[in-house]
C-alpha cells in the first residue's frame, strides 16, 4: 500500500497487484483505502545492505567521550536485524545495556558507485526512520561494533518510505514511554546526505533499496523490557517499537 | 554447472535448467561436460551476508601486534565486494597498502538462529575459499574495519562450493606470483567451524547461502598491480585473482 494525506488524515491506499509496478514507477491504485489507524504496517522493505555512519552529530560524539571524527565512521548492520513498526525489540540475555539511537535513514533508488555529492540526491528513492539499536556494553568490549549492533530486531525501520522530502533541516526526536530523550535537527549532521552518498559510493557500490543510517544525535540511553521507544522525524511520521527481554 | 572428478581430472558438468533444482536437491545433468581448463568460472553464488572473524589464528594475531582475543571478533563485508575466480582485485587510489588474507569460507545451507555447536555441521551446505582483501592503512586509521575491507572486489570467493568436505585439518596456502606467503592448517583455528556457527547464530539469524569467513593465518602481506594472488585449500581447489590499480 501507499500512504497518502497529511497530519491526522493519513490513509493507506491499496496498490494493484501489477507485475510492472516497481518502486520507480507510478503505481496503479485499486480504489480501496483504509484509515491509517486501522492498518498494521510491516517493514516497508528489506534492504540488501545497511550502511551506518557513527558520530555524525558533534554533541552525540562528545556525550560518549569520543572525539568528533574528521571522516565519517562507516559500519554495517546485517539486514537480518530489520523489523517493522510495532514489532518487538528483543534485548539479548548477554547484554546489560541496550540503547536506542534515532536516525534519519536514506533509501537508495538508482544506486551506483563514485556518485559525486552534486548528483547524489538523484540516487535517493526516499527517506524513513531507523533505530540503530546498540548493546552499549558489547560495543565497548568488542572494538568492532558488529555484534553490538547486529542482533536480530536491532534495526527497526519505518513507518514507510517518504519519497517527497527535504532532509536538510527537520526535527528528530526520541520518546521513551512518552519522555523526550533525543531532540535535535538534521541540520546538525556533520556530514550531510549528499556527502555521505559520495563517501560511501567511493568505497562500495550502492544498490537499489540499500539504506544509509546517517547517525544519531545526543541523548542516547538504555531501554528496559516493557518500555516503548518512539522516534519521530518531522515529515516522516513516527516509528514506535515495544521492548521485551529475549529469553 | 557442477564440478566432478579429482586432482587433474576435474570436469564441469552441465546441470539441466530445471526450475525445481535448488542447492539442496540432487541436480539433473544434461550429459554435456567440459574439461575444467576450458571453462571460465563465475562467482559460485551471491551471499546475502558475509560474516567474518578476525584474529582466529594465534600466529596471525601476533604478527600484527595484537593480542589473541578470548571471544571471536565479528565483522561484516558487504556482498557488493564479491568477485569470482580470475576476476580483478582493484586497488583503490586512496590506500597505500592492500593485503591478501586467505580464509576458509563456510557456506550456510539451512540456517537459523541459536544453533548449538553439536548440531552446527547440519546447517552447512559446503565450503569454498575466500580472500578477505584488506586496505591495511584504512583498517588502522578508521578503527571500524568496514571501509578497509568493504571496497568493491575485496571479497574474491570460489572456485566452487565443495559439499563433501571435512574442514577440521587441511592445508591453507597463499602464493603471490608463485611465492608462498601463507602456509598453515585449519586445525590451528582458535574457534573452529561449529563454535563459530554457534557464536554467530546466537547474535544474528543465518540465512541460506550466508557465508562465514573463518579468519586468516600468519603471513599476510601487500599486493601490487600486475601480481596474481592464488589461495589453495586442500580439497577445495585454488582461487586465483589478478591485481590491478583502480583509476
């Protein structure tokens, strides 16, 4: 389905099951529509790869006692970590601190390699919200961040892909059980979306539906079983996930 | 195609184009066969994810001045880095030292999560050879290893998947332009294949055709444009790739 409307008037509109429909063509609609509140949204898509950027807001870098890096810090999350809106984040039994990290997620459309910043926006299909869930104790213990950030359910994505969106200066906010924890703006990104696409695509080919997680602002903190974490990015909606203990 | 035979008598046998053929069923053969020398092998498959293990041979850990870690060090390579036998490893212009790293690669069959070591071998489809190509200067500079190990062409895989193979004690050898550089045995793996499958699948779900790179023995070193790097694992064949400069 596609999501149409604005503010409180969002509706899900059914897309016809047409084999010629792709993310790059205008879909055919069946005419069936539901109020968004009556719909359970699934993961909007499964990205082939998830390229993440660390310490891309200065205040977040310093809150964890790190210096602000000159070049972007690149790492990967496995796509087996992806869950959709409303799905449970499962805390692994071998970690004693698992943090939320609100991030603007860039969904690649055309892809390619060696994409210059000036042409980077043409390679973007749209934007969504990601939670770069992190086992903070494992991140510190391992050196490499793959285990700490790679557990199943550690990459909530959604609620949908917004294809008509300017990422340069919007509010990004995290609430944990309704209490505001992160509250920043994407204008504070140290390396903006075009710069990240240029940097990453000089290393590895970007494929359609690959995702770039652009880094988290200050205010990260731990989640406990029974809590709900909600990330809102102005213009992209809200990504909410309950937290449970994995047994 | 499948590869049949032993030693110098290897032949490629054509598999019938039957939509019911999967890696988990016995294929139907057309009867057509070619001597292996007359065949150009492509990448045997595209893994959904490539989970790598660092410092899994004690002598290699210490040759780079590192301690031997207690738990496996896990990291990911993007599957956009995969190339097949004979394809060119392209040295990026922004690195001054790119090393070969010979590794036994485990190809997952059934997959799953929380796979205990005792049952791990049942989840393996087969084995092949990988070269965990690494820009050593970028690895040191970045802290995270993703850029250093994630460049396009930095994951040669092949020459084929061997489904009838005991990985516990075979020779692994790297030659650079015919000169032996790495020469070890898989019996020296600090964490063996069942232990790695248990460790990784406790974090992330393993999917069919995911690959585990089990770490490299001592003797890593740089490659120059014009050279050819060849990795031989006893029972798995030889993976050879020429090295060129990316312009």
